[in-house]
C-alpha cells in the first residue's frame, strides 16, 4: 500500500473567559491540546501566534505540544477576563495513498480544553504544577474539502461553573511524500496515549513507490538512465497526481469561500484579497503539464529526440531558436 503524508493545520483562539460561579478566587489558566486517534500514524506540533519570547510566568507558552494560555486572576462572580491567545496545531498524518480524501475524513480529531487553578503565586512558577480542576473535550468533525470553522462556548463542570469562548479553524494545507518517520502504535492505543505495545518506526517510502504504486520495481544499473516504468505504473502516477491536485484545489476553494463569507458578514475587518482559482481549469492545466513531461520522457527513451523537444517546447512561449542560438565570435 502506498502512503502519503497529509498536513492539517488547526488555528485555535481563546477569546473571553466568563466566571459564572467559581468557588475560589485566585489564578486560572486554560490549557489546550489537540488529540488524534492513534489508529492513524501521526506527529503533532504546536505554536503560539504573534508572541515574542517571554520568560514571564503569566505569559502563554507551549509545553509538550500543549498550549498554556496566559495566567489570569479572577476575583468576582460574573467577572469577564479577556484572554485573546491564538495558537496553531499542525497534524502530520500518514494516509493511504489510494484513498486520501476518505482517509482524512475518517481521522478522529479532538480538542482537549483544561481549566487549571491555584491560589498561590509561587505555584505559578512551576509550569506543570498548577492542578487541573475541570476538563472538556470537543470532537472536531473535519472534512478535507470544506475544512472546519466553528466558534463555541466551552462550559466547565458546575462545581467550577465558567465558560471560555473558543474559535477553531482547520484546513488541509499539504499532501506530499512522507518526509518524517512515523511510529505505528500497537492495538488498544487511542488518541495519542501509546502503551508498551507501540510499534517500531517504519522506514520512509520512496517517492517512486508512492507515485507509481506498489507494482513499481526500481531499475537496475544495467537498464540505463532512460528506464521508463510500465504503462500501468504511468497510469497510476497520472491518476494519483490528478486526485491529489483536485483535493488540494478543493480545499483551497473551501477555505476561500468561507473567508469571503466572513468578509461579507463582518465588513469592519481589514480587507484582503485571496486569489480565485478555477478548479477544473487549473486541474486540466496541471494534468496537461504532466502529460507533456511523460511524452518527452517516452520520446527520449525511444531515441526520437526531435519529437521530444517539440513536445517540450509546446507550452513555452520562448522559441527553440532563442534557446539554441549562440553569440558569434568576433573575427
């Protein structure tokens, strides 16, 4: 089975914290973690948007791929505290290359939102020492074409009755050859909680096997430099290329359409222009360019250099004479 590395980016923003009826005055903090079902080999990273480096114990930070919001103090009932921390989670996933869209749609993403509390300023110096008093988990229903765009109030347990306003956006941003190694978890592992049955890291898949499929055999040195895969492998490569391009174009279109809706509904936002891409026309152009490269390769393999060069020059505006002309030597 050929596999492809897909990258989904989640943008999460914490807006306002509302104290409905917290029992204790003191220092509070929100911690956010992205979880992915371990049935899909994956790697996660987290970062904070627009933050310069700061050593303050009250500032937002990242610890073991969990984002800790800034620390805020709550003194009164019905008090509001602006948080305004924005973060980005990147999930790199190892997907079945034959069914990328379905594989992405089946991935189970969860966003874990924890409320931490301490009444001791001294305890704040220990990034991990502040105890958690309540937790909520959001199921994120992501689809690669339309992405995910939600704003939701997250309410904590009635013993610590409070609400944090959260906005979540997600989009597919890359499909490529696997560039990092993935640990394949053993059975029974769920949402990133690996046990002792974690499997070994698997070797990276070659670009040739990804594009040309499982039937591709690496040529031997005796076959020369103009080795061309079989017709089945070439057809597999064209179909795979088309499917990947189409999915990325549709993901871009879905993100742009949502962006236009936001700009329409909130006119006071700074105006920005996102380039419109005609999906079918762009896809046709990309497939045609690949076809030209294929024809060139086959022509050169057969020794038909004139046909190969003419096919290569078709999509280019520069005449062949301009490429092959050289300045005359002075007499």
